[in-house]
């Protein structure tokens, strides 16, 4: 890419609507919507479906899959081939 074709890198707010969490960072993402941040400045806002505030891995609400039960069912159905 040539220098004059680089996207603009500017402050953007990412907002996780499900968790009610937003954070200000720099990005090349664009949006027509804006939000007034705590510092009184208006920034473009990008809504995301999931963030570290709502992702099960980060919140500690991750489910564990019973993989042993699935393996046993597979072996019962198809037998052990060795």
C-alpha cells in the first residue's frame, strides 16, 4: 500500500451493548454514529456483540464440555479399532 492510501488512525469508542461497557482506543474502524465521551469530546462509536466484559472465557462463566461422554458413545457405536 502506498502512503497516501493508508486509512485514518484515530480515537474510536468500542461499545459492548450487552454488557453496558465501552472503551476508548485508537483504530481505523469507521462509524456514522458518535458518542460524547467522559472528557467531553465526541468520538465515533462502534457497537460490538461481545467483548472481554461479556465473553464467557473472561467472565468465568465458561461451560465445560463432557468430552469423555462423547468419546465413550463413539467407541460404543463404532468399537475400538486398534
